[in-house]
C-alpha cells in the first residue's frame, strides 16, 4: 500500500513542490513508468477541497507541471521496500497571486498515489 504526502515551499523561482511516496505495506512495491516523468503536479484555483482530497473535480488546472514538457521516452522502474520512500520534486514557476489547491500524483502504471496541499501566493 502506497501513501503520499505533498510538501510546498516558497522558492526563489516559484513554489517548490515535493511529492513523497511511502510503501506502507509489508512487501516490496515495484513502480513502473512509461516515461522519465515520475510525478505530475497540478494547481487549481480555490481551496474548496479538504486537505488530503486528491480529486480535483471537473475544474481545469491553472497550471500543470507536465504540460508542454518533454520527458524521456524510456521505460523505467523503481522498487520501494517496506517502509521506504521516494520523493519527486517540481517547481511551479511564477504563479499568480491567489489561493490554490495543488495536487501531486505518482505517474506509475499500476499504482495510484496522490496528495493535496493548499498554497497561498501573495
């Protein structure tokens, strides 16, 4: 079983994001990826969702980390042993002022893990 947590911080170039995925189970978990992208992040206007609610609803994101980016087209795997974690990072460059719900999600083929954080940009 995978658990996810999303940390945010003000960075020099925008909002720094870190999705940490932890194997909470008793057996190793192998994550299979179709590309070099390991996680995606999306920001939605408003903070209507409860913390930890990773479902963005029907609204379109104001920003998505993977949009317009090119990732290597090589298959890849990572294995997390029991209790092990992996952290995937991204930066939301120059976000507009406002309050946002940011969702970080793992892009592995057979495993879902996502987390939500609230971000206020001044």
